[in-house]
C-alpha cells in the first residue's frame, strides 16, 4: 500500500504520541512513534523518515541536542519541533539551527496535517526538480509511437507486466531502440500517481558513473563514510521509493556490485555505504542492456544468479529495421514534435520517393538515429514535404540498406541499379530459399512478417 511518506514521532507523553500517530496514519502516513529519547538516532536512521516530529523537552536530553545531532550528522530528514506555550522562543532558536517548523501544544490536528503535508509537498517538489536536472526527460519519448504488429504486441506485454506489478523487468535491445521508453511506459501504467502525487522515475547509467562512486549513487552513504562524504546522502533506491529505478547498461556493472544488487532485489532492502542498518525499499527495478548477457555469463563477466533473477520478466525491443511499419509513423511524430519545439511551420507530408528511402535504409542507430535525421530536417529545411534531397548521404546512397546491415554486402553492377531493384531481388531470393514460406523469408531478411507482406504487395509479387 502506498503512503504519503514516513514520520518519526518522539515525545515522552504517551497520550500525545498516540494522538499524533493515529491522526497521521489516518492521513496516509507511515509512522514510528517513540517515547524514550535514549539512543534515538539509532532508531531514526533505519526508519529513514521524511519528517521527524521532536519534543523540545525530554527526560535526560533536550530536543535541541537531538536536533543538533541530526543536523551535524547530516541525516537527511526534516524536523518539526513540538513545544509548549512558554517555549516558543526556544522553538525559534531550533528553526535557526535547522528545524523547518514548530507546533505548539495543545495541538490542532488540522494544523498538524497542514504543516506535515506542506513539508512533504515541498520536499517532493525539490526532489523532482533535482532529478529533472539530472535526467533529461525528452517529451518526444513520453509515448510509444508505431503501428506495426511488433509494437502492438510489445504494448500488450508491457501492460500485462504493469498490471501484475512485477518487481523487476529486464529490457534488452540495440542502442537507440527505445528501451527507456518502454520502461517509462510500464512505470506510468503501473504507478500512475502516488498518494503524494509524485511517483519518481530515477535513472542511473551504470557505464557512465565512476566505479568509486556508483555504490554511493545507488545505495547512498552516511556522513563521514569516505573522504568526500560531508553529509548523509540517500541513494537512488531510496529516492525512487514508491516509484521506479532504471539501471541503464546493467551489463557494464562490476561483479562486486552485482552481488550487492542481487541482495537488494531479493531482500528489498538497501544499506548505505558506511551504514549499520538496512532500509526497506519499494521501487520497481528496470535493467536495460544492449549486450548479450548470456555470453557475459559464460565469460564470467556477469553473475548467473543475478541474470536469472532479472530475466524472470524479460522484454526485448527489436531494432527499427525489423519493424519497418513504424518508420513512417515515427517520422511524422518527430516532424510534429520538432516543429513545436523549434517553433517552425509543420512539415505536412513525406514524398513517396523519400518514404521509399526511409524504408530501405537499415537504421543502425535505430529510433534515435531517425529522430536525429528528422530534427535536422525540421531545423534546416523550409518546406511542406520531405524530399530525398533533405535526407543525409548515407540514406540517399543506400549505406545500411535493409539486407546489407548484417555485413554481407551487395555487389553494385557497373551500370548501377535502383534501391527498389535491390529490395525486390532480395525478397525474391528469400522467398526462393524458403520455398515460398513467408514467415521463414521474413526471418532470412531480418524483418517482420507484416513488413514482408507490405514489401511483397509494394512490388507486386503476390
């Protein structure tokens, strides 16, 4: 069950603690209530609260001292002081030290809820802004675009995974195929809006972060756990709580860290670098890779137990050359998107000749490459229709022609030949080798059955 957040209560009055805990739980918060201040920091840390509500006057130790410890140790939480009428001056001093607000006894429960909700909303907004700066969420990738049977089946599978609420998904595919798009699609379908109105999606590129920092980035660290650890830091597993985490290029993760990740996936707990306590997590884990992890397992580069743990729910995104029916819809989508982005007059159409070139090209960079091509056209060309002259040389001259992408090559006669002739001859050869079996012919050509049917109809080979 989703909660708004975690609140830790400390007051030596049993009645006050009980009253506050009951009201906050009813409002959707997870609450840990304590009346004994001794060793309180050891109880605060493992709970990892968003807010600590702290009585100013406690037996044996003052709330001010505990507040100073929380601030000095860099514990990442917001503190609200609980005071009596005659201690308002002390409450103000507490706010100067680091408390974010204070509540005066006797409490008005409506006021308590307003204060706590406001702190949570501010914290969520700050967290969201920080990660929007770190992670560029391109609006062009918010929807899955395409009309091929491949895309339809992938959408159906993604919806089933989301409806089941699976804890982790392995997404494989070449660079640029849209692995993150499908991760976000599953996340949005599964999580929707959290109780606090924000279901975070946090991404980490396992290949881009230095090995010395990746563990801290994933799991967080305690203040002083290493030289540059000036304050406590939550890792992305904590920050993605009640949301999702994307581990991009999981195949590049070092074996030593793979073992720790496996523990997190199995136990649903993390321990910060330098920490002594486990912290429970609630996040869907998406792991993406362009590698063949089975080969990595055989070479000893990837743990077999982690591979099997992640591969329970496997999701493969085929390259663009295998779903040609998506090329034109994607092109139109990007034309519209970049026209809006750059405030340009929309390009309304794609000429038949340009369309044929787009379909015949092998797209080694997949959807990302198509996106870049369209962006260039929108920015540099002033036209109503995409023409062959607007396309880059590698597309115009057939570099990466479908069927040649595997590196086998095509011999060019001295007199030359058209791209249509290349496609037509390759299709005829595939049909001949397969004895007219269209399913087998599609496999030989590295395209989908629907794409082959389209090409057969286009060239009148029915």
